[in-house]
C-alpha cells in the first residue's frame, strides 16, 4: 500500500498510457469492452487525482524522481495544490467526454477512446512535470492526440480547420524549442525550480537573452491559451470538432494558462534586482492587457454568434481572457480567483458543448444548433433546464458556480491599479454572455417551432410528444452532462472549502521556495 | 565556425518564415520543415560548438567541461527531430486530404 502511495504521482500518466495502448490493440473489435476499459481507466485517473489533491492539501509538494535520478540532472514530477487541481479538472472533463462519446462515436470511430486516453496522458504529464523540455514533449503528446481527435469531426470543415490548427501549433512548437534551448544555453538547466533560481542571478550581459527566451515562452503559451493576437485559431478549430471533443478541448486552452501561471510565479519577484523584476513586470503587463483585449474580443464574438457552438467557442475565448488578466495582476488574491474560476469555466463550457450536441440531436441536421426557431426542442424540459443551468453558470448569475467565481474575480482585482479597466471588461463580458445566452435560450427552447402550430402539439398529447422524434437522445451524453453540471454545483455548494484550498494554493505559488526545495533537495548544497 | 552556423540558422529561419507566410499548403509545409531544421541546429549549437570532444566520460580524460561536449542538447535535438518529422508527416496527410476535398492547394480551401 505504501509503495502504491509512493508511485501515486506517476499513475495519472501511466494509467491512460496503458489504457490507450490496450485500446489501440483492441481496435474496433468490441466497442462495449473498449467503452468499459476507457471508462475504468478514466475513473482510476480521477481517483488518483482526488488522492493527489487530498495529499497536496496536507501541505508540501510531492516530488517524484523518474528513475531516481536527482534533479536537476534527472526529470522530476511534482504535485502541489495547483497541479492536483488541474489533474482533477482534466479527469472530470475526460470522464464526461468519454461518457458522451461512448454510445455515439465509439461504434463509428473505434480509435476515439484510445486518442482520448493519449490526450489525457499528455495533459496530465504537462501538469505534473517540472522540466521545461519534458513540458514540450507532453505538449506534443496532447497536441498530436488533439489533431487526430479534431479530424474525427465534421468532415470538410474539420480537415480545413485541422490544417490551420496543426500549422499554427507547429510554429508554436518551433518557438517553444527556440526558447527552451536559449534558456538552456544561457542558464544551463531546464528544471523549472532550478531555472527560477538562476534567472535571478544571471549575468547582466546575458540578461537580454533570458528576456527574449521568456517572452518567446509567453508567445508560445499565449498561442495555446488563445491570448488575443494569437488566438484567432480557436473559434474555427473548436467549432469544427465533434461536440464531445470540443468539450475536451475546453481544457486545452487551460494548459496554456497553467503554463503561464507557472512561468510568472517562477520569475523573480519584485524584491529581486531591478532588471529581473523588470522582466516580470513586462510579462505581467502583457498578460493583463492581452487578457483584457481577449475578454472584450470574446464578448464581441459572443454577441455575433449565430449558432450555439460559435457562442460557446466565444465563451471559451472570453474566459481565457479573464484568466489571463488575473495572471497579469498576479497577487495571491487573483491567483486564488484563477484557481476558482478555472474549474468553473471549464466545466460550464464543456457542459455547453455537450448541450449543443444534444440540441443538434433533437433538431436534426437541418436546423442543427443555429439560433433560429425550429421543431424538436419543445417539451424537452430536461434539456432546457440543463441549458438554463449552464447558461446561468456561464453568465455568472447566482446561485451557481459562475457567480462565486466572478465574485472572487472582481473582489481580488479591487486593489489592482488597473481595476477600472478590469472591472469594466469583466462586467461587459458577463453582460454580453448574459444577453447572448438569454437570446439563444429563448430562440432554442421558447419560440414556437416552425411548422408545428400549438394546436398540433396539443392534439398529440404528452405521450406522443414525449416519444423521441428523430435520433434518441444519447444516455451517455446526458450522464456526462449531469456529471459536469453536478461538479459545477459542487463548486457552488462547497465554495468555502474550495476557496480555502485555492487560497492555500495561491500562497504556495507566490512563495516558490517550497516548490524549489522539494524539487531540488540539494539546492542549498549546490554552488 | 560559430559565425557560419549562425548565418546558416538565420538563412534557414528567414526562408522558413517567408514560406510559412505563403497561402499554398505545399509552401507552408516546406517552410515549417526549414524552420524545424533551423531550430534543430539552434538547439545543437546551444550546447556550445566543440570539435573532437566526446559526450561520454572516458577513463583517462580529465573530467572538466573543457574536455567534453554537452550531451544534453544532443539528446534534446534527437527528440525534437523525431517529433518534427512525425508532425510533418501528419501535416502532409491532412494537406493531401484537404487538397482532395477542394481540388485546391490553398490553405483556406480555395482562393477567396
């Protein structure tokens, strides 16, 4: 038992890897067995993530040395509260995605489940590793899986969107490698903890190189997290994906946000030498104003959306903007808000993507999810309720998780110098989301359906109308949706303990000494 | 030696960047390949240019930085080569499929 506990940090990588490999071997032979295996693996990953979160909440960073090579020579994994939380978010969304894809996608696309496992493996690895190059490798793992998942989407559109997505990510990878090797060339290490120590002591002649490397990293992570001038790929890519995949992709922008978070807290703080803190200030300012711009651009996209999936994509973009501007402020209070807002927005947008899938299912391919009145959604009380719950959460209205998260966002930025801009942007974003979601909801669920008069539907009576007209609603999608919404509800109900957890996590992050000491035990002894 | 490498990397990057900004998928893929060559060379050079030095400790050779070349960038470059090679293959498959769909090599699936 003790041995298992010791190996716990590697399990979120190993379990999906093994399950993915088995699923590839299984191929399309037994969709039922594949479904079961995939679900079991994800459930096990979720259990590991839960155990790691509980372990991390006791305080301290759990370091795991791969092959027992001592860092900075070997690669170490580390779980702190932030890492644990991200693992949880990934496994929650992955479970919902697998449930939603299980009965619809799996028979048609036998390798879907395997790809999902590899995607989860890449995400988990990225959240666990302490090595910059290893982070690059896990980025590539999750990106390769996401290319394949995206190609399983809507035919022509998916192929064209994939081309753009792959090209922009390959450019991002090239820049990432440039930055990583530049940092190695100057500082002689790739371990994040070691880097943070050496950046502070770098010679003045090398300062420009370090600055350019760090700013290159900001660009790379900005591409992943859809920071404004770099984020135009997002709406097109997400709308081309099939809806369960889009739900999984809702986590992908958060990888960029996570990496930027790790980067900003490991940069020398204001009390370091002037040049070093100037770098941290530049990065903060970039993120702050980039975040504000992304949020406002997302709000415009939200208002311009003509179908539900475009609306949800725009909400993903604007939530990324909110997270980035919080990183730009960078106080412990805003980091706490990041850690509350991030799971909330991921769950809510993923739920909205699943709802889009269900709406397309009941309205047929003709009307699909366009925001026009059409038959199919009348008497879908449950679907309407789910939409209302997700919409209320996304717009940040009480009593659901969005309200709590937005409250923390606003409250934490109160002391920032630019609070006027931030509040204006966040509130404008909420208003846009509220207007657009209310309009979408009333068109989709309240407008009398074109072609059926109220008389007709009354004649049929409840028994007939309740019978599914087109494709039967997928049980798996509904279960996945319920799971996501209830996780969102947990954030709202258990707001106090979660806020306390986030507060501890934020303090842990703003004091990177703990991270450095547990990842580099011999840090003091080294010259 | 270092100047030659720097010029080479610069040329590869410039050509790659120019090609990536073209509107034809073929040119873009070519550009990405050149960019990845430039990046690979860059990683390699970041371990400092050294001639006739071994990366693995050899008995009888003094264990100082002067007598060995840094093995880490070489390991990194191997990984980077494999990844960029695999991704170029993936991108080619996607480009061929896009071409088959729209009968056009334009990255937007037909000139606007």
